[in-house]
C-alpha cells in the first residue's frame, strides 16, 4: 500500500481525494437548477461525458499498479457522480440534445473504453501496458486541463471574472498541486505530468482573477431598430453595469430612431421627428425592468436591446 512505502505520498493522496471530491461536486448547483426548472437551459453534456471517460481510464490504469489505491477511490466516486449528472441531463434535455448525448456516451464511454481495453490487453503486456495506458491518461487529462483556456479567453475579452468563479479555480489549482506531489513522491510520471499543466493554468486563472475581480461585464447593444411604427418611438441604448437579478441597473441614453420609411406626404411627421432629434438629452441612471428571459439572455452574453417608455 502507498502508506507503507511513502507516508508523505499517502498524505498528499488523501488530500487530493478530499479536494477532488469538492471539485466533482462543483456542478451540483447547476443540476439542482436543472431539476427545479425541468430544463437543461442550453447546458452541454460533453464535459461530463469526457470526465466520466477520464475517470474510467484512470481506474483501469491504477488497477494495474499496486501502490495507487487512492487513484481508484477518487475516480470511483467521479464515475458515480458523473453518471448521475449525465442521467439528469438525459432526463431533462430536449430530444435532439438527449439523442446526441446518448450517441456520444455510447461512442466514447462504451466504444472508446472497450477499444482501449481490448487493444491494451491483446497488443501489450506487463510494463508496456502500464506505459501505454499512462500516456492515454495523460492525453485525456491534458485535454481536461486545457478546457479552461476558453474561459480565460472570455475573461480577457470581457474584462470580467463573472464566468470564472474564484472558488472553482482555487480548488482546481489546489487539486493539481496535491496530485502533482503525489505523482512526484511515487515517481509516477503519468500522474505528475498533466498536473504540472493543471497547476500552471490554475496560477494563470488566479492572476486573471486578481486583475479583473473588481470589473463587471459591460455589454452594449449598438444595433438600432430598423423600423418603427411612428416617429415618436425612442430607443434607449442600455449600458449594463451589473447582472444580479431580472431588475438590472442601467445607464440610459435616449436616442431617437427614425422610421425606415416615412410617407413623403406627411409633413407633420417629419417635423415631429426633427423636434425629437433636437431634444436629445441625457437621463440620470434609472432602473429598467428586464423579464426573466431577457435576464437569462444577458447572463449568456447575448446583447439585449431594452426599450423603456419615456
């Protein structure tokens, strides 16, 4: 057992289990929301499918070694919790998403794992089999650790950490540190190597959080309505400052928008339109009410043009 060979490695392995346990539970609020709303709301199942596959491969790898029982315990829990997530997703996802998820699940988790199992069993043996499986584990772990790159790019572009929660980034970094030292103390390159990358990405996320933590997402919809029923319509460009609830505090700039077509015989309409242009003015910040659908679109970074009555 690990504890007999290296008490320090065993300690890091236990700590790694504890931190990874917390990380595996991170999506619980998301799936509680799915359960309450009976809808997946556009969430993707791909991360959970590949997390399940990764945990399965690590169990297979650890089972071939005599001193890495702690890898089996945490990845066994990972298999259970990821299976629950996927089952909930399939239950509440739209038909098309449900079918795609089932196809990917069968292709990756059943077909992919069986292929690796058969090839490693019949084409390799002994230490060679461990090496081949080790590099397969490294490849999938690297792909999992590389996933936050898209989030980091989003943070830099929006100058906001709204979509990169500090707690998740912190625990992912801490988990990488624990498993890095666990692999180094056991002289297991395949455990240590991907966690070097995980630690590096974690440090970058911490730096980004420190730089952008006090800034909020700013979304400005610069599109104007192409056509209005009357020249009295006034469109207000909304500069969103915070996104805590369906009632969004905004700064409002009143801007007159001309109709796409104005009857040439209607001289009074043109005169009235000119008056509106001449009376453009700045309003003090005031709350505009956004319905739940609009707030959901805003939270997903979809520009929303909000019209408020003058």
